[in-house]
C-alpha cells in the first residue's frame, strides 16, 4: 500500500524531534559530485535538514575529478594499495580540484537554494592536523587530530560547513587525506548524532553483483566478519572502517546510495530506511 503524503510526514515527525539541534556529518563522493542533477538534489536535502533544526556538516571527496584533471595535465595517476601517490605536482592538482572546484561548487549551490554555505579545508583553523603516511606515498596523510572549533562556530551560526579533505602537517604543508576517514574523525570530534556516507551503491551488499542483496543493519562484530570474509572489499572498506571508528564513539552510521532521489531523507526519517545502518550492537530503532 502506498503511503499518503500526510502519513509520510507523520512517520517523519518522531525522527525530526529526535534529531532536532543535533549535528550530522555527511560524506559525499563518487557519481554525485560529477552529476549536476544529483548534486542539486543532494544540496536541497541537506538544506532541508538545516531548516528542520539539524546542523549538517558536509565532507566531500573528488577522486574522479582529480584523475580527470591529471589527465588534462598529461600526468598519469599512480596508486599503491588503493591510495593515490601524491607528489608535489599531484598535490597542487588535488588542492585545485578539491578546494577550488568541488568545494566552491557545493557552496555556490547551497547559496542558490537559500541557505548559507561556508567552504573550509583542513588547513582552516588547523581543522585537520596530520602527518605523512609514508615517503612512498608522498603527501598522503594520516590524521593526528581534529580541531572542530571552526565547525562548531559556523554550524552554530546557521552555516552549512563544506569540508575538503586537505590536512596540514606541523610545518604547515598540505596533506591529501582520505575523505572517508576525515568524515569519521570529524563526526567523533564534533559529537555528531549520525554519520552518513553517500556512495554509488545502495549500501553494504551480500553480493556486489546483486543490488537486491542489501544488508539493512550491521553490528560492529558482523561488519568485521564480512571484511575478513571479503564480502566488504575494495572502496567499501575505508567507509566501513571510518564508520566503525565512529560507532565506537556511540555514533550510528549509514551507507546509502547518493544517486537515489532523497535517500538522505528516506534513511533518516522513515522506519524502514533505504541503506545500511552500522551500529555498535543491535538496536530497535534506526
């Protein structure tokens, strides 16, 4: 039976009440960032969160755009264990794409649809401090600390912070840091109520070739088992790893399809949800 509009609103009410005045961190990447229609739909949903009393913080990636820009400059990307080797030139391209292009595009769309966005990189207010992961990877960084004050100030004043995953080392050098881990660490540091990863798939799947094999809920124990069994693999691993770090801090995490219209609202404000919920242990509510 199809729910009437008023039924949908009534179903959403207890969730809106529960999340009122809470912080939510959303990490967006993949196809959403390169498809204008998807990006506009996402921004509208994030603005709706803001206007029902939730304080959203957006963290974005941009791997596809970085690769495209490197191709334009005639530079071939190199990866080691899934991480982009970031020499001086690659770092400049990464900063140009993430801070200059992707970040400002999102901020502009937020303004277009009637809210206030503010673009930040991890260097602003030393938001994301880090260190080199290894000399082999160049300027790829690990996070050593998150200083959330600038997020608390901007989000508390009604802005929607949009964060690029560029960190800073003790000498002031830029670092290219995995956006999933940035989102997870920010969620913990700022005390977020929820952490959402918007991906190109519906969530964690039992069989990656079968989109109907969605796993609706996962405990930490089951997620670790699925990683060991190879069910969770490839690009899903850093998302689940980041989620598990947040889960340890008591934050429920969601992995959802960013290409599905209004997936954020359906996941947060309906009983059924549309993606995978990861939590420390089984709970009766999403």
